């Protein structure tokens, strides 16, 4: 984890909701960090999933060059927290390229 402690401060939590990779090194760290509810962890991972899909799409369009998207790791962490995929996210209605 890129933070000083094992728990997230309120500011770090807000930063993780915006750009999870700025706070966590890997998606599995989100599952293990203390002090977050299951729903908060899922919210962070869903954001990471959206970011990873955007990076993957950019790479597919030959606009890559950044970090790898980590989509498989994000999906694995989400399955740990929500094995049946029952919790929806606020990104479900976001426009996507078809």
C-alpha cells in the first residue's frame, strides 16, 4: 500500500475512490486493508475496474503505453468480496464503446 499506515485516512479513502492505483499497489490490497466496509472496498474496486477497462480500450486502439490495466486482478478481488456479483455500481450506466 502506498500509504503510511495499515488504515486509510478519510482523505486517502476519497483519493482511492477517485484513483485507486494512487493509494494501492494491487487490487488485492483493497480486500485486505483494515477499516473499510465491504461496500467501500467494492466501490474502490469497481472504480479500478472502470479505469482498467478504459486503459484496455486505449491499448486496443493503439493509444497505450502506460501501466498494464490489471483487469484480471481487479475481477479476482471483486469475486472475493462479491462472489455472485450482486452489488451494482454507479458506473453501470456509463457510456462505453461497442
